[in-house]
C-alpha cells in the first residue's frame, strides 16, 4: 500500500521537503551575502511586505491572507503554465527532435522572472525559489507541491522575521 496525500504519492511530498530544505539553505546564503555586501535595502521592506510584520496575535489573519491566499494565487498564475504543460503531457518536436526541455524550462523561467521582478528588494532569492517551485510542478505534474512550498516559505519568513527583529532593526 502506498501512502498518499490527495492524489500525490508520499515520495512526491518527500521531494517537496527536499526542495524546501534546498531553498532555505540557498536563500539564507544569498540573503546573508546581500546583507553583508549592503545590497539588501531594507528601507521599504516594512511597507512593501507589511503582513510579515503583523504581531503574533494576528498570525491567523497573516496565514489566511498572505501565507495561504497569496501562495494559491501566485502559484496558479506563475506556475500554472508549467502545470498545464506538464499535466497535459504536451510535447513539441521539430524535425523529429523533442524540445520538451526547452519548452519546459522556458515555461518555468519566463514567468519566474516576472514573479521575481515583482518582489522588489529580493529579486535573486525569489527567482531561485521560483525556479525550484517550477521544477517541482513539472516533476510532480501538480500545482499543490508549489502551493504548499510557497505557503510554508511565507510562514517560515514570518517567524524568521520575528526572531531577526530581536537582533537587528529592519
């Protein structure tokens, strides 16, 4: 018997966990380098991402509005094309040569570039995470792993900021 959460087998949820662990490590390193080099402008962060600064007694509101709804909306919009492409099994060929990889990576990279551009101060880390979530959607042929990853990342950022605010001023 194979354990399943919804219609995605257990091994795919393990893949989600691995991608999240990779993202946490890579983003932490990138943000540290950006912070130490002075390229992490925090002046507008509080106003642009105010939901992440809600007090703990408003976590339920943060979770519904930012962690859940934003993840659902952004993943459907930015990772939706790769989901449709991968779930449909669509292949493209020219003169008998499959162009799946080119099409898949274009469908991951182009929307991810627009998504990263919309996250003003954090373009590079958001781009890296977006690529991994796009790959995850292509690999699992489901949008849910990216939604869960995005939601989890938002919650982790929320709590990481609570801890960071004890030590640095943002």
